[in-house]
C-alpha cells in the first residue's frame, strides 16, 4: 500500500509538471520572439526598413508610459515610432497627429513593413503603430500597458483606422 502511494505521488507530480509546461506554452508572452528570429523575414527590404523591424521587435514587451520614448523608461505609441525611426537614421515628428500629417499617404497595396498605421481612438488621431507584414503591426498599447503586436483585421482597429503613412 505504501509503495502504491509513493508511485501515485510521483505520477501526480509528473502530471502536474506536464500540465504546467503545457500551459506555459499558451501564455501571451510565449509568442514574443527575439529580433534575430525576425531579421531573416525582412532580408528583401531596404537596410532602413530592416533596422525599423529590428528595433520594433526588440521593444516588444517594454512597458507603456505616456510621453515615453526610450526602452529604459517605456514608450507611448508615437514615442515608439520616434525611437524606432531615430535608430534607423530618420527624424520624424513627436506626436501621432504630427506624424500622420507629415508622413506620405499610402494605399493598402503600397503598405510595406516599416510603414506606419494611424488610428482615431478618441476625438482626434491619437494612436500609431508600425506595420510588420502579414496583417500585423507593433504599437505601444495603453490597454495592455506594453509594446505588443496586433492584427489589422481586428474589428476595433478596422473601425478606428485613419491612414497608412511612411517616412521611407
């Protein structure tokens, strides 16, 4: 009887370990990859676009901070755009509205990784992200309090879309 109890405890511990590892694979952070895993996907792009993709991916998971524009303190949406572009040798305006106005307007068919996507989530254009391809973009999310990826096809983003733009 005592031997069965020990075997059952070992079996339960093994089962618990398997369940924990299985669940950790489903966690929201498990899909965040390093920039080196993304670099190969962008080799056909110009060096500036490749650099923009590298910087944007490196900052996934960084905290959201209103007014933030660096990885040490965190980012707001337009601050992430300013930082990513600066690291790629491009100077752009500070706010989402200024970025929208100063950027070259693009059609959906012209959209490439490294271009920007603008949204109106309030009374005015006040949100921006960087397109990374495959219907996805990276942005500093106020609701998730971090830099994250989202799908352009989500109804919320479709409903609030304003413009595709570029400084490249």
